[in-house]
């Protein structure tokens, strides 16, 4: 039986300060884009906040031949370019750089992993670190299994201290590949040592969905099918696929966004209150939601899903090309850049409430929001005429870019007569808090060092999401329903509007 | 009116006015702003405010600091700030007021207006600050009273002002008669209303020390060291009992967290203090040592050393603030990077465990501008049980010596 360790009494009252233990973090793919844009700047900002403990070290591991000095220079340049906090504090940067090391690792060569092990032992001894290791795979997903297997072969997955592995989404490309990945990782690491990062969950506003729902007593009593008419989730981007044509043309909006971000937002909106904000309890409730979603099979897929692809159009005042004109995209590509789904969560709380999710590229603007649409009042006390400009109540949780929450309700227009119209009550993060929100990666890296997996995705969660998405993906590949087109800069294909119109509803214009 | 009002011209000013006049002026200013921001829209944006911050400034210099700080905070966060300065009685004159506004336009949200209200209160009205402030407070958000200088502990004036506040913020490093004032403050919490929180900027300055010390004991393999602490040494700048508040707070913090009981304490010449605590049948020896002030602020902690042994392993943790820096000989590739002027402050941690080589860890401290300290403190509220119990333990220690 695992004995709970007593909390450090000196940490009490240090509020937001979360204390990591000394460890060595190995970044595979340390010279790559993710490492340079996100991980190294996040580590710098953690150092700036004094969140990196004495004895913490980073070992960059990649194919490129490089000395410690060259890696430090590379890291300094990336941190200067991409850190969210500017100007860079040279002394913080110097202190961080002095804890950076580099080992050349060809993922196919066991000798290289053994050399990495030797380096880690040296650092452990020098830094009084009892073998605590975090292996961060900032590499393409196909390498995850190779890295895990080599770590095991080199004996780097065991010994004194903790051994954690971090992998980035996508976690597989379908249910089968996700299971294979899980099986490989679990042969090398225990499940509670596998940290699957979906950086979306590290965003403050995503976490605030739980705070909004469960730290307030006024919302939960109305958060069910008695009063809620429907839920709309929008993940819109104005950009195209940029330079990711080769990846995106294989993935599409369903796998790229809906399978992870979209379903994460559904789970956070629909989950039951967890016993505590603690990894097991939160993730159990999220998995329950995924398992309660009515699977779309057969004809349901044609009736409840829409897929679209953008054609030429105008976005933010500029003319842009169509998807098939993008680099590394097949000229006859059938890949969707827009996906809309109607889902039902078949449980007591949500029976009969449709969850509409849409995600797309080259939409009019970048916005992510969850709109909780309430039912109309049961009786029109003020008459139909007075209420004609009143929309039903709605709560909108804006995830990005204007992070905040707004509540829509009816109010009397000042005049001699009685006319009601809709007004909003807005809460904006940017103007309401005394502290700046950290980058998602700062939060997630620190969580990983501390050993808190609450905001990471568990294996059963990944599999439950693929279980829902796989049949849709399969039907779409068979051309059911037909791929629609939409002009870049519009809110998606007409069929998406019809999906809601058929239910007597409309998409909210964000 | 002090010179600081010239820096940002007031949008409204009144001499010998009533609070009713001030409220009417505030209402009009808020409406005009909302109307202007709404443009052609029929609906006005709601007003956003996260707190009312009241600064009490006993002198013109304090007033300047209070206004500069509250304006800095207001530009980042929509607050209503009130700065009050007590003036000598002028016959027939009760209140002079100035309202200054700052508008902030975030990139992705509607504009917000922060209001700075400066009041010069003449004569007896200053003894009834609660009545003066109450109508001005923004409903539903916390009210913090930042008393610059030394609050009149035990006097009606302070208790009356605290009646309408959720938290009192002081800086114990700026107290006149710091020894006596600190002890009176420790006594005040017993008579203040139960909602009242107490914040201390000096405590906020000690946060990096607390974080660093806590961090050392965080790894599970070092947790047992906490029960093995046998000695602790603190260096502080300047001499005299009034300069030992920060050192006493650090001691009080660890002692109260660990359940140490103070057995005896004596003060010697040259600012030395020796205290013996007891815990679980063990003795813990605590020593304070005065170090030359140099460019440090009097009372500032310059080093903390903690040592002991547990499970057959000895340990020593030393944390130093701005230790002398060794000159660099070699130039690494990093040195080639262009540098800004070196003005930061450093916390150097040395860790020795068993026979292992010492581990050196350098952390940078952010500049401790008053506004940043205040923001840090207010962002988490002023109800800090750890501070209250640390202060009580520090007060006990100070009383003994």
C-alpha cells in the first residue's frame, strides 16, 4: 500500500508557489521546433519565477552533433526569441544555461542511450539528485515507441527516484495505433509515470471551466437538461494549415482538433463534480463523460456530422487560396478542414441535450468558446411583442482570445412602455486579476516535475476518445457524408447550418 | 496640494467639499467614460473593478509614494484607489478632493478606467475615516487599507478605518520605533474584527527566502531533515532590537511551522541574539548576527544557515543574499551574448549533504518595487495564517530579548 507523504510544513502559505523536486529532464528533439518555441522558454520562465529547484538540470538529446556550449547558445537564442516575458533577464538565463547539457543521440543506437545514462549518473552525483528523471519526447509521434524501447534497453526506466516520460498529442492516429502506443509505453513505464500532454489543458481558461462550475454554487443547479437547451462548442482558426500540409492532409480536423481539444471541452463541460481537484478523481469523471457519449454509427454519421474543406476566399481582408492549393496537399484531397458533430451525452444530467461541436480552419476569426444555451421561459409574462428581441439566456465561456465569461439575460429597456431586450454581463480575465497567466507549458512542465498528472490525458481517456472518433473517420473515408466545401472566411459549409436548423436551432455567431 | 497632482492633471477638483460632492463627480466621470466607450452601441460596457485600495499617507512624501504605487497598480488592474492625507485643521474647511483617471485599453478587451481619488482631510474628520470612506467603497470587491509609515495602533482613528476594510497592509521595515510598533501590531489582531486580514510588505520581501528554504526540504529523501535541524543562524543588517524584525519573522515562521517551543533567549553586544528552542526532546540553537549595513537596508536579512543531521546524514543549507561575486576568468559562448546592465539581486544557495560536494544554486530576485510587492500581496489576499502565526512567534522571541 502506498503511504501518503506528509506535506512539507514550510510550504504552507506559499500560495501559488508549487515546489518541484530536483530532477534531470532529458529533452529528446532538443534542437527542434517544439523545444525551441515552447519548452526552453517555459523552463526559462520557471527559472525566473524561482520554480526550478537547486540541482535541476536539462539534458538535450538529438541527432545533431553539438557540444554543451553550442546547445547553450542555441537555447539562449530561442529563449530570447520566444519567451513570453521580455526583456530577458541575463542572470536568470545564465543560471539556467549553466544547467543545460547536451548528448548526441541517434534514437536507433542503443550505445547512444547508454552514453546518455552515463551522463545522467554524473549529473545525479553532482546535483544530489537521487535518479529523478523526466524524459520529454519533443519528437514526431512515430519516434515515441522507439525512444521508450531504447530507454528500457539501456536501463534508464528504473532505479532510484522517479522516471517519467512525456509525450505530445496526437496519441496515435486511431484506436489501434493508440493502443499500441499505450502498450509500448506501459511496458517501460507505469501508467502514472506516462504524461500525455495536450497543451490545451494547461491553459488557465480551460482549467477555469472547472473552477466556474464547481467553485460556485449558483451554476451547478441549472447545469442540466432541466434548463439547458443545448451546448455549442466552437474551435475556430482563421489560419490555414501553414507548413503542415503533409501532416494535416493525413489527419484532418476530426483527428487534429475534435478528437482531443473538442472532446476535452465536452468532458469539462459535461462532467460530474469530482471529489477533489486531484488527478484520479478528475480523470475518472472525464472518462465517464466520454463513455456516456452516444456512439455515432451507420446512418447517424450522415445525419449528425458535417465535413467540409475550404476553397478560395477572403480572410481578415486578404484573399487566400483553397486547401487543395496548399503546399504538400494532394490536388484531389478529400481531407476535411472543417468538422461539425452533434453528440448526445446519455446520462441523467444531459439526457436529450445536444452538444454541437465545430472546428475548422480558414474561418473568419480565431476563437474558442463554449456556449451554454438555456431554454426559453415557460411562460411569456410580458407578452410576445415585448419579448421579441430577447434571446434565451446563455452563458458563454470564452477560452481564447478574449478569455472570459459572459451571461446573457433580458432587461427592460428604459421607456414608458414595456420592452425587453438582451444584455450581457461580462467577466474578462485580462482586466480582473492581479497576476499574469503563465504559458500552458510552464504549468504542465511544473506539474510533471511535481508529479501531478491531473491536466494530462490518461490512457483510457485517449482510447475512449478514439472509440468515438474511429467510426466517424471510417465513414468519412468512405465518403459518407459527402465532403462539402466552404469559402475561406465563412463560418463553414451550409450543411453545418442545416445540422442545427433541422433541430430548430442556429449556430451562435462568436 | 502636493506637486504629484501636477503629473496627471485631475479631471475634477474641489476645495472644501463634501463626500456627496465627490460621489456626484465620480458618478458623472464614470457615466461619461462608459458613454464614450460605447460609441454607437446602445448598451454601455459594465464597469470592472477588482478592489478598492486606500492609502493613508501621513506626510507629503508618503502621499507621493502612495499615489505613484496605486497608479501603477491601477494601470494594470481596474481598481479604485483612494489616497488620504491628514491635514492640519483649517477653520471651516473639511475636505479637499482631486480625482484623476487612467484608462487602460487591453488588446482583446474593452477599455477600463481606474480612478485615483486624493482626499486631504482637515482636523477631526480624520479620526472618523470609516464614515468618510464607507460611501466611496465599491460594493462587492475587497477593500484594502495600506497604511504608509506607522499606523496608530490602539488608537480610535485606526480602528475606525479598519471597520470598513477587509485587510490592513503595513511595512514593518518602515515602522517608527519598530520594536514597540511590531509588538503593538501583534496585539492588534486580537481586538480587530474577525474578517480583517493583515499584510506586511516586509513579509512579502521574505518570500524568496521562504521559498528557497522550503524547496530544500521538499524532496521526500530530505523531509526527515526537518526534524533533524539542530542549529539556525541568521545575519541581519544593522544593530539594535528594532532591526531584528525580519530575522525574527524567519525564525518565527520555521518555529511555528515545526512546533518549536521557545525556552530561552538572550541578546548580547554587537547585535548578537542566542535563543534555544525545544522540539520533541531536542534543542535547536538559533543565533542572530548583526553584519555591517553597507548598501543594505537596516534590518534586512543577508544570510540564513540551517544545519543538522537525520538518519545518520548531516546537512547544511546556506542561503545568502547578494554575496560578493567572484570575477569570471573564462568566457563561455553565453558571455558573448549582449548583456544588459547588471542591476539585479542574487540569492545564492549552498547545499551540503553528507560528504558530497557542495551544490551551488543561484537565483535572481525581481526588483522589489513597492507596487510589485503590494500586488503580490493583494493578489492572494491579506488573510495569511502563516504570517499571523509567524508574527506571533516572532513577537514572543523579540519580547524575550
